[in-house]
C-alpha cells in the first residue's frame, strides 16, 4: 500500500459500496429491509441506477428513511429524465433532510434511452452536461435549503467529462471500466477529487460459467458507443469488445468483470483502489435475474477491512 493510498479520503462512503439493479426488483419493504442489513454488515454506501425501474429520488428517500447512517447514491440519475430545475429540487430536498447521506450522480445516459424512453433530444454529452449543470446551479428553489452544500458526481469516462466532474462536483463515477481506466482517470482528476468506479463481480470459480454470467451482463453495454469508445481509447480492439459473434473476448471479460473466489474479487477491488479510486461500488452478478445476492454481499462484507 502506498502512502498516497493511505492518505486518500473515502468521502464518507467507505472503500467499498454496493451497486445494485436488484433492489429495484423487490417490493420497497423488502428493499428497505435489505438496506438495513447492508448497513449492519458495514457497508456505508449503496448505489442505485435509473433506467426503466424506480424513480431514483423517491427510491433513495425511502431507503434513507429506513436506515441510520447509510449513504444512498444515484448511479446515475439521467439528465434526460427531468429538467435541470427538477433535478436540482430533488437533490436539494434530499440533501436538506439527509445531508451528506445523499450523493447525486448525474449522467448523460445513452441515446436510445434519451430518445425512446424519455422522448428527449440526445446531443453531444459534454456540451449538454455543461449547459445542464449551469441550469441546475441557477435554478430557483423556494424551500428550506440544505444546511451543508449538497454533493454530486458525474458519470464520466473520457478526459473532458472527467475534468468537468472535478470542476463542477466532487468527482467521477465511471461505469464498466477496467483498472487501467482508473489509473488514467486519477491523473486527469488530480489528487483531491472523488473517483468512485463501479466493478462487476461474479462469485464463481468455474471459468466457463463465470465468463458466461459476465458476458450476459456485458452484452447490455459493449454495443453502446460511449462504453465501446472508452475501451478503444484504452487500447482494446473491436474484436475484444465485440467479435464476429458480438460477444466480448475472454481478455475483455476478465478486464471488466472480476470472477472467482472472494480473495480474487478483493484483489481486483484493491487494484482499483491502488490505481487511484477513493471508493469502489461493487455490482454482484448472478444468473438469477432480480434475486438479491444476499449471500455474496454477506461474504464480501467479511472482507471490508481488507481494502487498502
């Protein structure tokens, strides 16, 4: 462990948190019970997405209300799902009640979601994000304000968005990235910004079945231009990202998804931390869609003191 890693703040999120689609698939009462257990297991942050599931501000409010110390983060709330004024109002409303326990992650999302789901025009993500943040920061809010400044991060992959995330927020929440992206992101962000990458993991020591689970997950993302272009910038080939069969290569699978024993998963998470991450959000994959990976979350919790 380097001295730099020893001194790096976790921004109150803990070194390792949970990233989960599966909470959306549970009745809210069950999701709240799960959030309570995750808090009791020692996790300090849970990330929830926005796609075609629950509205993330409402979901975070209910999960925050059920817990005492847990931070809820959006990974990410789409700028195409609501106006900048509505985004700012939701952000400030939760921050007024829960303070630093709510972390807003904002992103440009993807063209198909913006246009087909949200009926929004998808334009160049960087310039659109700058305009959106400007509108958020100038939005009217005639309500009780947060006592402390609310916190936000940006979904960021490329250099321009990474720089913007440090300039206009706490930092960046990269998704679907290998360790080498974390190395470069830290260099771009500088020493003080938050870098909180997501990592997908499979608790399976059989290479064939573990990679099959990983590929099923990756097929959602490897065809999307922002993720594919990011991997190309990092030196992966088009055939690595999606070969003739449209499947990622073993090399690509192993770079994006950590699979194997608990020790192997911990080693990969620590690789991100040593590369510059303040906090790593862990998405546990399984073949049972919508079923909470409680056993794996409990297993990972036994290693929370093992992270650098």
